C-alpha cells in the first residue's frame, strides 16, 4: 500500500470548505439554524479555515433532545461547524486513504454503491454457491 501524504492540507482549502458548507446546509433538517448560519456565512467559513490551518480545532457541544413519534428516542446532534469539519475529514482524509484498500464487494458508505448493489452481489454469490455446492446453509448477518 502506498503512503498518502499531504492530505491535511486539502481540508483547509477555502473552496473545499465552501463546497462542504453548502452540502451540510442542504442536508440539515433544522432550517432555522441553517438560515442563521448562512447570514454570517463568510465569517463562519473563515473561522473554520483559521482553526483548521492553525490546528486549533476543538469539538463543540452536542444538542441532545428527545422525540416521541413512533417511540421515545434520544437524539444527539452536533453543531453545524462540527458537521462541516467531520465532512471535510471524511471526504479529504479518510476516503482517499481507505477506499483504495477496500474490496470491490464492500458496498457500505461508498458513492455509487449501496443496498441494491449489495443485494445483487449476495444473489450472485448465492447462485454460484448453489451451482458448486448442492447442500448449503445461509447465515443472516
């Protein structure tokens, strides 16, 4: 396996922070917080940029709340700033380092792959096993 270097420099590039900021805002359910955050968008992005560049980032507090819809559940949510940093780390450090090492049959959390691809692979393996081995046991995992 080749060693990946200079991955950290990618997370504090201004354009990368902007792209992730827009994605997180689009996918966040609390639209009131998103609107408040967007009003000072440049300020927040610049703060994130400075914290990451100086390596002074500290994880913020979590929001804990309870929902009662089908059943009572405790939900723990991060601040938007923390979500942005998590996305930056995942996209520009973890994915480039981990994805080349994964097998092709690993479909979890990968772009372009998902449940349908996983089901298709499982059916293909089942069919192959049925041809090679007549009596076969299946385990649900």
